[in-house]
């Protein structure tokens, strides 16, 4: 980011980075996603009850029937009256008038009923329409009030909120990210931490990513102590506050940092030599005097005049015997080789007061060997100071470079911080070697991991979960054609002969006698007959038959099937390719929940977010439903459209051109005076900075 001026009162919205509450970045939430729709349905017109139409229709039919009846009765009555008038004369006129009056009254009653039903239907229709208009107007007013209330409520919500640092979190490991991304994270996290406690930053990246934070802290008059090594190691206070025995331990650990399997004997020899030399130097122990003593031990000339004649003679003749010198000569040369590049460390520190923000940064002027030695020595110095401090421990941020540090030293620093209750943050440039071994020791955050192997390690750490995914998709289409032809040809012949014959013979005889009961009457008759017939026949028949038939059958069938199958799989909670495609300032904080579930909080660590509108430095509140609409909300001033988020660039001090950090030995606007400015009025951090000369969480 670019700051036009870093003078007090000229930072503008950047001062909000120092608001209370530790934060790792920002979380964006679209306020429009919280808008609640107006769920009350629009009122509908009520249909006129059918009974009113039925009454009108019944009255109309009744009037029509009565009119027809009256006409028919009137014609008949007129004919009857005419005939009666011929017989009765004037009396019939009175009867006719009565009949006519009755008919008129009958028709008038029917018309009155029809008009009454019609007026009742019209009145009811008007009533229903008026009721609908009233209900619709009320509903429309409630909808407008709801929408106005929603606009005012959403207009007052913040779109950006803080990604908080857990209250129970003591250690945080950030992996990956670009140089600008890590610089933005350090600025956001460091500025919010300074509101509550002192901060020590070990910037071992050789990119000076702590410069942005230091310039902002200096602009609000916080005591800032920036130590650039090795270009300005004379002003560094890495070892100035260490006691002789602490200095010896720090040097031994730093020298053996590149060999995790270093023998105890070798480390003990180094400790013995340095302890003896420090004892010979008395109470005035410094790296320059320690280096001069080592040169005297190996027999080299010393023109620095840092040692008195008595000290030089004692170290040369009485500290070790000649035989012991021959046995430890290799160790002496190694110790001298390590100490000689550090003889100027802290020589020009003077009476500079402690810094509420202490930054120890390796600049681009450091070589490979000196870089590793100074990095290890800085870590050892921090551990020694944390172990000896009596006041509240400061927060420590270690930004590791490409080479990193030995796992043993990082674990020792983590143990010291845990024992003292100090917050510790590791910013790893890569997820490999020592970083891969240390992952999981505290809260873990991931920035962009370009390397696919590192992304896979991060995805494995976040774990896997079961899900159902589409496994198979089958699309089958088939067609079947069947054709059959059958032809049958048959022939038959039959022949039959029939013989028949019959013979009939018959004879009839009858006798009749009367007179058995009547002796006076007698009769007698006799009949006789005979018949004979004979028939003979022969019949022959011959039958010829031929049958021929052809059958053709054709069948076609089409079939189509579409089937999908789902399978339970065990896959990454977050794919490695997603970690490789993160934005430059994106930060994913992994939270382990009871039961093994993983919750990932996505944030943005760009400091320029505070320049936008509707940004809160506190976590966004959670809303399930908007506030109750008891009364109309007051009108809010319409907000201007939020400016587009600016690209992040390093802070430039006042009066300097906007360019990348230069490795020049002189750093303008970085504190170099012996006396640091006091905190501004109204500054109320959790542990306020002390006056110069007092014991403090930073280096002296």
C-alpha cells in the first residue's frame, strides 16, 4: 500500500489497523445476502357470493313467469268479460277493473323483487371492492415499510469484518504466500497485536517484510526499534542484554544449528572454551572482546586494543596449557571463525531505549554463512530474553525465509513461549522440511501454495470427508427387427363306396263278432291282407382337395435407457488445486472441531481493506433474522459507493519515491536516534511501553 505521509495524524484510515482486538485479516460478507423478503401474500379480490346472482336470476324468472301468466289470464278474462258484458251489462265493468288492478299489482310486485335483488347485488359488490382496496393499500404500506426498513438496516451493516485471533490460541503457523502476501499479513496482525502487548518480529526473509509495520507504528509515535543485520549490526541489541553465560549458550547453539546430530562432546568443548575466555574478561564481556581473546588463544596478533596487557597475558599463558591448546586448536579456529564476523554486533547500540515494537531483520547484504549464523543467534537471543523476563511476555513473530531454521531451534522457541505464555507466530515461506514436521503444533493457516507437493501436504492436513458423487452414467439405445416367412402347400384325395338294401313283408287278418249281450242281434266279418317290398342300392363318391397358404411376419422394437449411479467416496475437504489458485492475500485458517471435523475460515489479509467503506475492525455479528420491525427505522444518509480495493504495495516513508526496498545501509524514517518517542496521549494498550532505561519486552 502507498502512504503519502507518515507523519502523525496523516495516516487517515490506516490508523484503524491499530484498533483493539487481534485480527488475522478480514472476512467479507455481502449485506444483501441478509435481506429478508416480504413473505406476506398480496390480498386477492373476494368473489361475489353466488347467492346474490341466484336471487337476481330467481327474481328475473319470477317476473317473466308472472308476466306470461298475467298476459294469458288477461286474454281469457277479457274474452269472458266481453261475453258477460253482453249478458249482464254495467256490472261486468267493475269486475274487469278489479281483475286488471290485480294483474297490475301482481306484475309490480315481481318487478320490485327483481330491482331489490339487483340493488342488493350491486351494493355487495361495491362493499367487497372497497374492502379489497383497503386491504391492498394496507398490504402495500406494510411492504413499503418492510423494504424501507430492510434498506436502512442493510445500509447500516458492515461488508468487511475482522477474522479474529482465537482467544485460546498461543501458537499460529502460517504457510505459503508471496512476499507481498506475507507482508500484508504481518502488517494487519502486528498492528492489532501492538494495541494489546509488545511485539518482537524476527524477519529472516531478507526481504524486509516488517518495514511496512514499523513505518505505521512509527507514524503513530510508538517506540520502534529496528535492527538491520549485518549491514547495521553495530546498532543491533541482539546480544547486548545477555549475561555472559547466556551469551555463551546462544553462541554454542547458533554455531551447531546446522548439525542436528552434533556430538555432546563438541558442544561441551565449545562451551568450556567460551566460558573460560568470558571468565578471563571479567564483567566487561562483548563479542569484540571475546573475539580478541580467541585470537590471542590461537596466537594471532591483536591490534584492536580491546584487551589490557594483563588480560592478554593471562589468556595467552595461564588460561590453557600448551598441551590443551594443541588438542582444542581445531575448536578454537572454528570458534574464532564464527565470532570474528560478529565483533561489531552491538558496539554502537549506546543508550537507545527499548522498543515497544522490536524488529530484527536480515537485509540483502547478508551472505549465506553469516545469514544462517545471525538467524540462529537472533532466535537464541529471543529465547534467552524470554526466559529471563519478569514482566508480561511480548508476542513473537518469526518470519522464516527460503532456507528456514532447524526444527530443533524452532521447537525450543515454541517451548519457551508456551512456558512463558507468550504468543508465537511462525510465518513459513514453504511447507517443507522443518515446516512440514512442525505443522499441527498450533492453529494453522494457509496462503497460496504454488508447489503441488506442498499443496498436497496441506490438503492432507485438512483431511478428507465422505461424500456421494456421480460414479457412472449409462446411456443405452437398441433396435431389434424380426422377419419370418412361412409357406404351406398341401393336397388330399378321398374315395368312398356305399351299399344299401332293405326287404319288407307283411300280412293282416281281423275278425269281428257282436251279440254277446244282445241275443237278438248278431254280426260277423272277416278281413285278410298281405304285402311284400324289396329295395337294393349302390353309391360311390370320389373327392379331390388342394390347400396352399403363405404367412409373412415382420416385427420391430426400439429401446432406450438412461441410468446414473452415485458412489460414496472419501475425498479432500479442500483440493490441492484450490490451494494453488488462492489469491495473493487470501488466508485460510483451519479450525479443528470436536469429533475430527474441519472448519476452514477464509479471509483476506490486505491492509488496504481499511480504506474501503463499511469496514469493521471487529468480527461481523451473526444474523439469522433481521431485527423486529416494531417501529419505522430512522432515515439513513445514503452512502457513497465503496471505492475499488487498491492494490497492496509497501509503505513508502514521507518524502521518498515509491520503489522497492533498497539494501542501502541508511534507511530513512527508520528509528536510529538513541531516544525513542513516547506513546501518544490516549494510547491504552494492554501492556503500555515503559520509559527508556526500564526493562522491556523488546531488545535494548
